[in-house]
C-alpha cells in the first residue's frame, strides 16, 4: 500500500547556517497514528512545516498521498490538515463561520451536512453559533481540529494537540483522535506528553539533532528497548554489596534495604535472574520480598535522546 507520507533525503539549512534537518527518510503508513517525539529544537516543527508546504526544503523530496508537495502542491496540500499548537483564531467569528470559511479556502463547495458531522464528532455542534472568544481553551482546540478537517483531508497533523489541556479533556481528545483513525484518517502527532504517545500511537519515531534516529512499532520498541528492574527487599540493611555479586552489577537502594538488578526484557536473552538468586543465597543474603518493574516509554525516550557523553 502506498504510504500516506513519504520523505526522502530531506534536508533543511536556514539562512543563519543552522541545519535543522539532515537527510531525513521517513514513511508514514496510511491509516496509522504515528507519534513523532524529540526534544525541543530537534527538528519536529521544521519537518512538519515542510510536509505541510509552509517551509521550503533545501534538498530532498516529500510526497503526500502520492503527490509531490512541490510539483503537485495543490493536490498534496488538499490531502493534509494541520492543527497548530498555537490557539490562533478569529475571536469574534462563530464556530460555524470559521470552519465553513476554512473549507472555502481550499476551493471546496459548501457541504453543510459534512461540517455538521465534523462538529458533532468533536462535541461542537451545540456551540456552532457561539463566538470563539466565549469558548474555553479546550473547545478552541477542538475548533482548530474542525478547521483542519473542514476540507476533508486524509492526513492530519496534530502539533502538541493537548498542550495546556487538563487531564480529563486530554483523554476526551484522545478518543476524538481514535475516531478519526477509525474513519480512515492518517494521524501524525508531535507531543511532549510521553503517555500520549504510549496510549495512542501505532508507531513511534524519534528525532534528535535533525535526524530520525529510530522508527519502531510501539510494542516492539517497548519490547526491544525496554528494561526491567528486579528489586529484592531485605529484612536487614546492607552496608555494601559483596564482591561475589559483582558480576550482576547490582545497586543498593532504600538505605541498604533493597538490592536492585536491571536487565534486558527481551525474550531471546537469558535474564540472569536464576543465577542472581542462587548467588544471593550463596552470599548469605536473605530477602523477604521481590518485585519487577518494566521501563516506561518515557524511560526509553530519555535514554534515546540523551546526548552521548
């Protein structure tokens, strides 16, 4: 199947000499939710801006739904909806007027039935005659999504879609995004909320210093890069770890009342737990309880974007 977005050898150097993107290759599959993660300044906004036709690349090519974004600009851009991070809006326009106007900007004929469907799906139908200035921040963000969907795009970019939104509304927004995916819309989101990517994404890409350093299925990423910790809770504190246990690279925690063992959580490797427990008993150390803890996506992300020392 043709990818929704294809990026090939894309680079961008600004007039200042700063190279924001370095030979980026990326395919986004049709119908998936793809999360693009990276620290501030990594190149996320530049990449999205180029794909959406807002910034010109220095070199490379981009296709949206099979259309070259430079050679077939109108066709490519009509396939894309963009929800910016900033809550910019026409304060004294009504919800209906601003969404209807956005549709007209793309040369689409009036379609009140479609706009009604969009507004209802975003719980905005009852607010259609309200002026934007009267809406809450969360409702204004929904209006931005409605505007982005007004011309019936098949690809939707969400730049920090729940920034500044409370937890309850954030989860409601997640439900909105899932429904869009069920309708066949491809979703690309950037987010600083790691749990947002962990909750929603099918695949995750990580960008650092203008380069895509990893693209993985979310569950594969968790499996391949996730680590587990085994904690042995001790009845008496240890002052130091016996030399006989050096091979396991243990750490002391909880004031000496815990031995912590970190290991790869991959299925094809031995964890070393059996050998560890035997060595602990042989060293004369008793423990009263143990538990394991899986790395979160946030732990993995921090380890990936950490600059080499």
